[in-house]
C-alpha cells in the first residue's frame, strides 16, 4: 500500500470550476417522458416514491432526467461534498463451504488458487495499512469450514492491540450467520463478542437480491433475505453501523430491484443503522453465469440514481469503483452518488478489467481527489463512520 501523499488539487480547484452538477429543481413541464413528471413532482415535494414510481424510472429512457432528479436529492443532502476514504481490503481466505453460482472467488481446500492467511500475515498487512496512514481495514472472506469462532475474535483483538487507531469494518451477514452456527451462539451474542474484540462496523455484502426465486436459482445455500435482515437489524439494535448492497445485473428483474430497495427502506425505518447503499454491478466473467452479458454503463447509472431516489432515509449512496469502474464512478457523482469508496489496494473477490489473476486494485488519494474535483465536487476524506478526517500525510484525526 502506498503511503498517503498530500493531494495536489484542493477544494478551491473545485469551486473554481463553477459547476454544481445537475442539481436543483427540475420543472416537470420540461421533462420529455410524461411518465416521469409525477415522479419529479414527488421528488420536489420531498415525498417518498412507491413501487410504481420505481418502475417508471426503470422503464424510462430519459437518463438525464433520472440523473438530475437523483442529483437534486444528493445535492440537498450533501451539497457539493463527495466522500472517499483511505482503506485497504483484506480477504482472509477464499475457501468457502458454499458454491454460489455468481462467485468466482471461492475455492475448495486443496483446489488450485485456494488460500488462507494465518494471523501473523494478517497482522503484517494491518501494520502496513496503519503505517501508510489508512483509517480502515475492510475484512471479509469465504465461509471457512474449519476455522473456529475463537480465531476470528483473536484476529480482531490482535489487530486492535497492535494498531488501535484502525477501524475494523468486518464480516458480511452471511459470515455472522456462519459464526453463529459454528459457535452455537445467537447472532446477538456473536455480534456482541465481535464488538468486544474490536469490531467497529459491518459492510453490506451478501444481500444480493431479496427474492427467494432468484436466491434459490443463484445463491442456493446462502443466507436468505430474512436472515440477512435479521443480522443487520440486530447489529443496528446493538448500535453497530452497517451498510447495504444490491447485486444487480444477473437473473433478477427490474421489479425485484425496486422491491429490494423498498425492503431496505422499511428496515431502515424500523431499525436505523445503515450508513449507505452500495449497488454492486454483477460482473459475469469467471462465474457460472459467465454467459450473461453484464450491465451496460447506462444500467449502472440508472441503478445508482434510482437507489438515491428510492432510499431517502439512507444518508449515502456509494459507487464501488471496483464494480462500476473509476470512470463511471466519476460520472455517477452527477447521478446521486456522494461517496467513491476508498483506495482499496487489494481486492480478491472481483476484478472488472484485466482478468481475474491480478488482484492489486489500488487508487491513489491524488487520483480519487482529482476525479472528484474535475466533476465539480469538493473531495472530503471521511472515516468509516463518515466523520471528516483532518490529515497531515500519514497522521490523521477525525472531526467529531
Ligand atoms: S459468495 Fe460468499 S458464500 Fe457464496 S461461494 Fe462466494 S465466498 Fe462463498
């Protein structure tokens, strides 16, 4: 991981562009697609969109109006701020008891490419992350068939003891459910134990698409939507912040995407604690669904914009550049997105370009800031909990 360098471009550069995105009120009379006019009126009035509104957005080809509507919401929530963080992903093993069809990451023990890091290796990586000035490690892996729950607790407390300032964002809902099974503890007890050992927050992976038919066709054996929701609800009740995802562009329908977002909105109303929605663009290469075409750029932009519009109770919409590409992520800042994720460095689960062999996927802080400034926004480094980071090279502190 490269040490943090002070960026060349500044907030003043963004202001000088004089560009404030496509935000602001859109006169419904100017919208060419009549089906979008009532949606625009609701957005302007701050009313929530329903299923039919979501479908009207998906069925429209007026991508610029959809983007402008999403951007008006984005701008009212965040102005011209665009967030990023300095982090590194650690995928501790790709050995997994399951074999989800969409997954090119998992291996069985002994299979070519299978790996599992030992604790010393993980501590070494965490040391590099800390020395480079990152604020977060993002730790997820396969459902390892033999590692005991105590190993995960030791991993967290070992990192925290050595590098206390690092925030540990760890484990998807399916891993939490797996820990509950292997430890014979309840989900609540598992989360409490992880928190005692250093867990700071949870990522949002594993949500896929909340539909049992799709689930059984593509993710059979994996935690179903009710289980995913139960884990996140419990985390929120314990005060643990989490994120949410939707994996789109495989066998699901657009209606199922809208329903997925509505279920997330409902859970956030009932048990608040989601920080952001991260729409993950399905990349078929290397998976059992490799015959599928994957998403186009317009589909990606619509998914991000519609997420912003359907989820007004989610503070943030993140473009995960590994999935959407850095160039589209830059454009997405004008389609409802306010967060470009982080430097990442190594990501073993998916690689969009250049095949699946090289998993080194790193953006420099300078590049992320340049892309944000060029799009007319003000780059703000955040920590995992969206507090502003005041940085001087590798030294940093958060603004409470
Ligand atoms: S998606 Fe997760 S649970 Fe499914 S096979 Fe891949 S690593 Fe295992």
